[in-house]
C-alpha cells in the first residue's frame, strides 16, 4: 500500500480520529465487539484472495492495486481546483508524487475497464503533472517535507526521493507512452532511472544488502529503498516491489538499463523474502533486524499489498519463488480478513469526514446483527451462515480484523493508508 504508518507527517499515516460527540466511544466499542463476534464465529478457512483472481501482469495493462478505493479513503486526501490530489498534513498541505501517480494509475485501470474518456483525461493529467515536476537534472520526484522514520529514530531532511515514488512514476509514464505514443513520456521515464544507479549516499535510492553469510553467490544484492535513511536501512518491502514493477514496465520497452536494474532487484527480492515471512503474515520492513532491539513492524493492509505485488512480479517473470510466496502468504487469512481491513479503513474515513453517516452506518450494522442473530438460530453451522448470507456478513465484517494473539510479541501499528499504493 504505500507509506509508513508510524510517521505523523507522511501521506500513509492515518491521523488520530476525533470521535464526534460523547457517544462515539460507546458506539465504537459496541461495533467492535459485535463485529469481532461475527468474524470469529466463522470456522471455514479460505485464502485472502480467490486463486482465480490472480491474473498475469502486463506492463500495458491494469496496475496491480489490491483495492480501487483504498487511496480515496485517506481522510486527508484533497483535490485542488485543477484536479490534482494533495495531502493535508497536520501543519501544511503538500503534493506527493506517490499520491499523484497512484491517482493516475487508478484512473488508467478504470479506463482499461470502461473506456470512458474522462478516466483517460484524468490519467493523462496526472502523467503531465509528473512530467512537469520531475527534476530533469537527476530524474527525481522530490518530497518537500522532512520525514521522521520512527522505527529507526531517524529524520530524512527535505528534499528527498523514494524508490517507490520513482517506480510508480515510471509506470505511469510507460502507460502514457502506450496510450499516446508521445516519446516525451518515454524520455521522462528513462531519466527516472538515474537514482536507481546511485547509492543513497550519492543522492540515489540504491542500497546494497550485505548478508551475514553468503546466500546469493558472488552477486551483489541491490535494494531500492522507499526511505533513503542515511544511518540505518529499513528495507521496506512494499516500496521495493513498487520500484521493481516500474523497472519491469520500462524494461518491456526494450530499455537495457531498466532490464538490468530489474533483474538485479528481482534477485534481491527472491533472496530476502524469507526474512519477511512471520508465519502468519509478513513484516513491513526489516527494522527489527537492522535496528534491534525492536519489535516486528507489521500491518494487515500492507500484507495484502505484498501478495498483490508478488502476483504481478511472479506472473510477469514466471518466477516460481515469487509465486510460491504469493500463495503461501495468501493462505494466512480469509476473505473475511480482506473485508475487515477495508471496512475498518472506511469506518475511520466516515468518522473523520462524515460523522453523521458514521452514526447511520453503526445503526445499520446493529440492525443487520439482529437479523443475522435470528437467522443464525435456524442454521446448524456457521458455514451455512457465511454461504447463504454473504452480503450482510461481508458488510458487517469489514470494520475490524481478527484480534492479535495474546501471546504474540509482534507490534501491530494503527492501520495505515498505503498507496496505495
């Protein structure tokens, strides 16, 4: 998804929710208790995503977002008078290259599905904004605010660049080229490769992963960092994979440099994936290894992003290791978990932006609970409840995800925006 949930000024952070009125906490606890009961009453186990939903990735096709509404449910997202999205932070507003690129790629996906000219226009408007705001001297798209990566206790001073931002921007440039045949988009995408070839110390996004033992032969393991911290690496997984998707997209246009960078990065990904496997999910980064002692940083929404990106990269390259981890991580949850992650985010958006609707939604869920409770008594197993009442169960289960095991020592931060993406 897209951004770090620990920061107070980063586009991926959900702000503290201010509950409307004095009854807000009462309603919230009632809903959480209700929905935990509904979710945990189901004994059937399934994957997060149905296996037939995994389609082969194409560099000129739909971009791999796990959900088409995730970005729009960030309560800080705003649209200016020109139609360009920006993020309203606590102290100031800022245009974010990742947000603009994701906004454009979502429009491209809609255009692919419906062919509506409006979606094409939105997509090209985002692409043109990125063309205009690229620093042609380095091929960079800059973040114009300081960012504190709390896991590593380090602040990245503005202006800074992100491997994730570079990768998403390349993906929108290549699709704009496919759509218009305008070589200027291709030129901008090629310029954006420069930071991938430079170490972080030299103003790039590349960092070499140095294993304790030889686990990849004599090959270097370049990692394209989402957060170019100077002292301690984070090795953030989703940002690295978004960068790889961008490199793959440009490599399909016969760019030898992009192809080499992608192949090197894909080798790193295959080598490091076991380090992110938690046995019941995946870690957001490797801060618990690079900055000990620190608990594992995990986030359920980002786990879905990891699965989606592994499918894209695995099917694009027919890589058995990536596809194995896609299926392995997909088996850690159920479709109810996916629903719960989404609706929990939707509920937070309602509470922040539409408190009146949040109250109505709570009443609706309570009504459905009464209906489901009556229906439940007539059925012999929870499984039949799921199969025959999929729609109300799905709607009500979304507000919360399964609770953490009381024995777990793993840190579970507040849900974050992700990009997405």
